[in-house]
C-alpha cells in the first residue's frame, strides 16, 4: 500500500489520501463502505476532537474552563475522547446524563441546561450531584428547592440569564429578544430573591449567559463576555455571594460551507485576557469562566458517506439521487436551525477527477427539502459512486428524524489510535418498536 499523505489544509484533518482515494486510519473509504455492509454511514476521528480541545487550552487564558456540549454529538467514543482534556460536559436531558456517566464522567463535572427540565430530571440532577443545574425559570428554581428539601442535600445552581443586550455578530441570536431560554435580565431580581431565601437548599454557583451561536468576529465574542461579566457582578452585589463560575456559553463560529473559515480564537483571547484576569482576581473567592462548545470542536471530525442511486435531468437541471438525506443528516439538508440554506462541502469520493458538473444532490424521500446540495459543482458521478459530506461531525445523526422513511439508521465508525471501529451500529425501524 502506498504511503499515506495528509493534506495540511484538508477539511477533515483525520482523513488522508492514497492515490486519489480518501482514507481513514489507512483504510480507504470505499473499503469502509464494504465493511459496514451498507451506506450511508458516518466516520469520525477522535484525534481531531481532542486536538481542538488542546488547541483551545493553549490559546485561551488559564482562568477559562472548557465543556463539550453533548448535544453536538453524543457518540460514546467521542465523549471518551475529551474526558481527560475537557473540564466537563454540558448536558440537556437525563439521557445525556446517563450517556455522560457511561463515558466515565462524574456528575460533578456536568452542567445541565435546557428550558424544559422535568421535575424528575431536576430531582435526579440534585440526587446525583450534578455540578451545575442551569436554572432557566422561576419554576425550575422552585423545583430545585423542593428536590433539595426532599433529598436532604443542596442543589448546585446557576442562573441562566437572557441578557438585554442583543449581540448582532452571532449567526443565531439567543439573547436580547423574547426566547424560551433563561430568565430575562429585567426579571432577574425575583430569581435572586429566591436564591437568597433558600440558601440552605441552594448552593449558588454563578450565572450562565448564552448570547448565540456561530460568531465569526472576535469583537463579538469579546462583547458578549464583557456583558456576561457585567451581569455576574450585578448578581454578586445583590446576593453578597461571589460567582464561582460564569458560564459564557459557546458560539465560536466554524463554517460548514467554506474550508478554513472559523473564529480567530487567538485574537479573541488577546482582547479578553485583561477582563478575565480582573474578574478572576476580584475579592470573595476564586472565580472561573466557562465556555461550552459543540460544533466548533466536532464539525471537522466527521464525514457522512452516501451512495449514488441514480442520476437524472429535469428541465435543464441535473440531479444525483443518493441513499442519504435529511433522515440522517438534517443539518446538511438545511433544515436544522438554519435561517438560510447553505450547502455543506461535498466530494465525489469514488471519482474525484472526472469532469465537474453543476447538479443538485437529492435524498430518497418524497420531500422537496431532502437536498444535500443545491446547484453545487461536483465531479460527474455514476451509479454506485460514494459522495462525502464534509464537516459532518456535529448535529448529524442524533439531530435528524431517523425514523422518517423507515430506512436503516446510519452506522457510525470511529478512528482511534490508527484503528477504525464500529462506534454505533445501524438500526432498523423495528428496533424502536
């Protein structure tokens, strides 16, 4: 077998090239498809994820903690990949809590966010000692008090705040407007009063402010952090208690449509350093700030592979019909949290050097939105060719309607220390009955 060469600018750094073919862990993608036995499938490289965490560790100032947002990709092997490098995980359900514990995390290393925590979820979080329950309403705060009283132990809480400031640099704005997330800043006084009243049941940890997602401008990240620290200082004054942690959310931008376009974290870190050091050194005890990141860590670590079923022309437009689509990869079809549709980067993995044509890549469903690419340029593909969707490590299989159409779910392969193994098997609809 010829020597594997890795492209310095490869959109997925865990993938190399032998001849003309993409390989993962020295195994050609075509052979992976044979081993799996069917397409579509996902392939991940654990090292890409752990390398991203290590990069942030080197770039961000020491007061910063890092959590991985499980919702981006809850694959068990990927959670294990960052267990020794990240400070913890951000979870949003009991299911993610169980997955985190299965991956070897202590509940104390978890932060539980989400606007719809059930009474059962709150009670379980208190009982198991989840590190921070990010409280998003007065109802949740009272539920924490009741659970703590019934269990005879304090609930570890942060107050999630919907800030007054709308940060316009974020692609998806989650603050500064009417949203289901967090307690509106102008109503924060009532939540602070509940915390003050029930100190015997609530262990107040700090505040959580999530301004939005997909920010590519360092100045926007800085603006959001400074505003979050302002809110933290105001809560500290009102309670007379230091915020031991300020959860700054995530939102570091990484593009699925352009190779290499992402937030310049170093530029943001340089501008943030004075404010973070000043906050950390305030009297009243040690303070930490926390970023919870998902897409920024995992996007580059994954590839979605599907196979061409047929090609056709309709009224002057060329179409490739493939066996993958929105039932496995809703984000690539442009209907998962996207204000405007944009094409993920696509590759003809079987014949990368055929003449390029303009076409749309359609999934197999009777749904006009089932399109992995619209008017994209691709090397001409034949029946049976493999098509790869790059930057598919985040918001893939578990963010998609996998039971739609009744087709098999996509298997997930994981590369770790040069070996490619099955990270999650394919399931059929009857497995869910």
